[in-house]
């Protein structure tokens, strides 16, 4: 049984994950790990972060018996696996650097980073330390999407993803909610995106991404619509419509994947895909700020 430490108690994920791991009577209980220690954290300039910390901290401490400590270092020292849950992507690199000396396999919740150079730096540091690093949206682990990807990606010629597109000033543009759909896009297409264009208005974001091999994918972000995530996969001979809300809850898929890989110091997702999600969003944000002009990944 692996001891899991949480860093940043400012997201509902910390309660959802703890319930899945610690409650053996939960309908979707995930075996192999238990949340035992946590550091509250929180970003003072981000109301959706700092205002949530007291309630989630009390729930973990009083309902689930999680020990609350005073630093990320104290969490890493007391656990086997680190989950950096802080909802603010600006702080992930700094928090990861603080726990890195303890060499714990680590999960960093979305958004992995708000800059591609910071994403690359975390991947580099993890590689130098010899520890597995996982990140990403739970939408990558939606049951129907995982079933489709298990049939292979080699014949996927393109995809169209969609989802809600709320915004948060501290997590600019697509980083707050668009990251979920972009994660699904990269999961389906793999790394290798060359160029992005993104148009936006009061209700919509519409993105086109071109891969180095000529394949294309699209994203439609909706601010005033149904609030559901999904995608269409275009294969050479077939088309698949993926309902991300069908089957088991996607949080279950994510936590299951973390416990399948991190205890064995395996990452589960290629590091270039972790970086690519951030790079695509960074390029999309530049494009939408410039009227939909094409932006090359790594360029401006």
C-alpha cells in the first residue's frame, strides 16, 4: 500500500481522489494507495484557489484522517508518491522543485504548466532525478476514449474535440478549461503539432492544429452551451464518436492509471505529450490574441 501525499488543497480533485483511494466501500474504489498526508497551499491572488483551501483541508483532515503538514517538503518526506494538486499552474514548477530532492514519483494535475519552457524544465528535472512524472486532464482517461486508443493510433488521420470553455484570468486563455479538450486532442493525435490558429468571440473558441505529417485536428470551445466534453476520431476506414461522460467517471480512470504506473516508477504518458499540450495552448493563446494568425509551436 503506497502512501500518497497531496500538495495544494484548493481543488475538488483532492476530495474526489481521496474518496476513491481511502474508502474501501466506494463503488469505484481504487486499490494500491492511500492519501495519508497533505499541505494546504493556495494562491492568495486567485479566489478560486485560496477560498477553497479551508473547506477541502477540513474534509481531508476530519473525514478522511489525512495528516496536515506545513510544507511541500514535509509531504514528500512522509509519503511514497506525490500528487501536486494545486489548481494554479503558475506554482507547479516551484512546488516540484521543492519536492524533487525526495525523488518521489510525481503526478502534477492540470494545467501542467502555463509556459512550454516550464513544462520542458519539469520533464528535464524528472529525467535527471530518475523519477516518473505524470500529468494531465482526467478527460484523457474517459472510458470510451481509452477504449478507442487501445485499438491503436496509427490510422487516426484527424479528430475534432469540443467542450466548455470558461476562462480564469490567472490561467490565461485555454489553460483553465480548454486544456481538457486539448489533452484529448494530443492523446488521440500524438505529439508533433506544427502550427495552430485560434479564433474567438464572446461565445466560442475555434482552433485548427496542423501536424508535421500534414494531419489536422480541430477544437471547438463553447462558453454558453451544453457543458459536455467529447470528440470524433477520423480513422482511415472508420469514424468514432466518443462520449466522455459514458461509462465510469473519468476521475476513476485517471486515479487508476496513476496507481498502475507511479508505484513502479513508470510515467504512462510520453513526456513529449505533456509538453505538447502546454505548447499547443500557448500557441493558441498567441493566435487568438492576434486575430487567428497562425502560430508555429515554439515560435510567435
